[in-house]
């Protein structure tokens, strides 16, 4: 790996990783409160690495909800990652099969957003940059989950300390980073409106996927391909 690209990715990962620390702590505390051991909670973060879907899962484990409904709910939260992988996969073709598989495992929301910006700037995503960011974000998430599982009850309610605002603000920054793209001012309001309506009608966690699908559909409907010269034109 190129050390320069790796360091750049690691720096980007530090910003993301520290913004997610309160939620890693929260997940660890919630998981232990729901009956998991600290080891099990840490392993769940290490193996699944799903963020919001982990919280959905652990909150349903202790109930009498059927297993298939838990799986379906987690799928609803993570459906957007199918769209992420479809969009990013063309830029990972130069990766080895193992690197490509690993890259998709680490494909979180901020990882996708920052990788997309790399494509906009450089036309590609350097493997060293990608994994530099991924390793830092992953390591901080697993570590914060472990700390939350061990000491989360001492922290109390993260919302009371204002920690709950960090991640939404960070994600808002990610979205605004794409503001110069065509259709941004149309697609984002459509996606947000659909998600809000779904939240108040269908409910959580389905509003996440419904909002994402609405944005994708809007982009597909409104997209206008770039005009190219007519290959059959004659002088």
C-alpha cells in the first residue's frame, strides 16, 4: 500500500470515527442491557459492523418478535448498502478479489460518501486510501462498542450530554458535500420528504430504505444523459 494515500485515508477516518464514538458507546451499553455479555457485544460490532442495524437488532432480541421479523428489519435498515455497492463496484474492478470483498465489508455510509468524493476528484479510489480510512473507522467503532459494553452504564444518557447531535450533523455535512452535483436540489428534498412521510406512516426502520429508494427513483426519472455527437452523422 502507498503510505501517503494510506495516511490521507486514515486522517479522513479519524474525523468519521470520532464522530461515531458516542453511538458505539451507546450500542455497547444497550447490548449489555439487553442481555449480551461485553464480549458478545464487541464481537457483534466486529463481525456485523452495521451501526444503526445493530441497535435495531439488539433492541428486538429481548422481545418475543419472531426471528424472521428481526432479520427483515435489519435488512430494511441496511438496504441502502446494496445501492452503495452497486454505485461503487465499477471503481473497485482493479482491486484483487479479496480486496474487493473486504472493501464491500467496510462500505458504511461515510465510507461511501468519502469514496465518491475521491472518484469525483481523482476518477478512482486508491486501495491504500480506502483501507486507510476503513481500518480507522472500523477500529474506533469496535473499540467504542467494547468500552460502552464495559462502562456504558456509567455514562448515562448520551442525549443528555448532547452527544446524539454529533452523527446527524456529520451526515448532514456529508450530504451537503454533494451540493454541486446535478439534481441535488431536487433529489435530496424528494428523498427527505419521502423518508419523513414514511416515518409517520410506515414507521421505523423502513423510512430509511423508502427515503433512499425515492431519491434513486427521482434521480433516474430526472436524469438526462450527456449529449454525444451522432455517430451516423455525415457531412
